[in-house]
C-alpha cells in the first residue's frame, strides 16, 4: 500500500510537471468528440411488435399460424423482401436510407408471447423510422394474406357444406315429425331419433367452424401495439459519447505526459553523459 501511494505521488508530480502536454491532448480529444457529435447524422429507432396471423380451423396437432415463427424471422431478413418494403414507400434499393434500413433492421423472436416478433429499425428522422416499421409490417401482412387464401377458402367451403347438410337434415326431420304425428309409425319414430342425433352433430360442427373462424381464433398478421419511437435519438448517444471522450482524453493525456517526461529524462541523461565524456 505504501509503494502504491509513492507511485501515485510520483504520477501526480509528473502530471504537474508535464501539465501542458496533458491538458493539450485532453483538449484535443474533447474537440474531436465535439466535432464528431456535430458531424454524426442522428438516427432514431422504431420498435414494432408483430403478432403472426393464424387460421383457427387448422387440424388438431397442426400449427394454426399462417407461417411458422422461424420462417417469418428468415423472411424479414431476406434482401428481396426488404427491397420490396423500401420500394413500397418510394426508396431505391441503393439509397442511403435503404442501406441504413437493411443495416439496422433487427428481429427478435418472442415465442412465448403469441408468438410475437419484435422488429427494430433505424432512420434519420422519427417519422421515417415509424414509416419503415409500419411498411415492413404491411408487406408481411400482404404475403400472409395470400398464403391464407386457400386455407380460408377451404374452411368456408366446409362451413357452407355443414350449413347445407344442416338444412337438409332439418327438412327431413320436419317431414318425419309430420309422419310420426299422423301415422304413429314406429319405424318413422326411429328415423326421427336418428335424424335428431345427426342434426345435433351437424349443429355442433357448424358452431365449431363459426367459432374457429371468429376473431378469437382467426386473424391477420398485424401490429400488436402501435409502433414506438422514443423522443431521443438512438445514435449518437450524447452521454455515452461524451463519457468515452472524457475517459479517452484523460488516458491519452496521461500517456502524453508520461511520454514527454520520458523524453525529457532521456535528453537530460544524454546531456550528463556528454558532459562527463568531455
């Protein structure tokens, strides 16, 4: 502990002796930090949470999602898909805004929350960041709607068939009820019971299809919540940049002071050597 105190005292004396070099380097680093902060183009980040659409009439044991989570993540990172998003809002694929969009786009799976996909993208204005995030979700939504068309068509065909079968069985049951009421036919009574059971099954099938095609089980890919864009910039971060500038300036200032002191001592020793030699 005593040696460390001596070392610190020596360092303090060294800095007092070479304070001009220390201060000069420290100021230069702060000026460079200031220049960087002034020249750096600000970037805003938009965050979006996407709920993957699903079709509730999928067979048991099959994923009802329109597209599996992993495939959605891969699609969002495809260059052709990103170019499609950019072109939908008027950006060319080689524009600076397009390069920043592709570079900054990040996707994070949230498998236990829906599943959801968290999407983050940056732009040079908060409005543009929000627009890019919303355009990305809209492009994915269009693709998923196209994928869902055959499945939804098949589900509605099944519902129409169930409605027709239900109507036919109701007509037959009403006819049998009249027959039983008029003739007291035992065979007709058995048929009536059979039709009543069949009618109950068809009603259950129809109601289940209607329920599965309702909003609770069948829905589009869409934003879970509105796109979030903070009031402050994501880059540059003033606190972080200035903190790094101050720490870097202090470190380089100490290095400069130590280096200058070493050169000074070497020159002094050489002067002593020459004096002794003469």
